């Protein structure tokens, strides 16, 4: 998959890298000294999200945890990342990903200590208006959480940021995280 990148996009990426270079020390210091749920203001840039990224960002803001958009690491941008905890969330649609390149990318990031979780675009966009209304059948609810972007973001918040939800089962949430790592994704 070859990608033509416009000069505009290159300027935007350079600008984002420069901003993060100025802010990264503070982000790491805040992560080290403060409660891990407190971070620097993520609105230091006018972010341009795809519809899938916007939905993921909305879920991150609802369920908590400290994430920053478009975090530059090595030669990559992580859709949403936490530089202190070195966790990232990738959420783009199918047309933007190549399994071989993504495996290589995640492997390179893992050598730097990063853990990357991936939600398919359809998982992020699958959002029930109020899934709690549908708790009549716990198995359906768990299936929804295991297969939706909402469930993945809740799992990240539960494991990394100590948020607690109606299902207080660490193994359940860890299983969701593991299933959203590229090496464990069957139909990525």
C-alpha cells in the first residue's frame, strides 16, 4: 500500500511533532508525580479527527484515562497515546491498515516499551445508545463489550486507570485488551 502524502499533511505532522517535543517532558513529569488519571490538557492543538477517531475520542473523554491524540513515537503517530504509561490506541478503518506493516509497527513500538491496542472502525462505530438498558441478558452485554470500541476503552480505563464498572472482573477486562493486540486479532 503506497501512500502519497501532501505537503500540507507533512507540515501538519511537523507542527504536531514540534508541539509534542515542547510538551513531552511535562507530560511525563505529570504522569510520574500525579495521580495517573491527571494529565496535561490535550486541547493544545486543533485536532482533525476522522469520524472513527472522533467517536473514539468521545469515548475516551466519557470513560476516563489520560490520552493524547496523534502521539509521535519514532517514525509513527499513535492515534491516541499515553507517553507515561506507554499505551496506545489505534482506531482507523480497514482502508488505512496493512496487516504486515501494522505488525511491524507494533513490534517496533513494543521494543520501545509501548503496548498498542487496536479497535476496528466498525467496533468503534458500534455504540449502543445506552447499553445498560440492555443488561437483561448479561452474555449479550459481555459480547458487546468484548467486540466494541466502547468495551476496549472501558477495559483500558479499568486496567490502567483503576476505573471500576458494573463488571468488576480483572480477567474479563484483561482478556478484552489481549484480544485487541494485533498478534491476537484473527480477522484484522
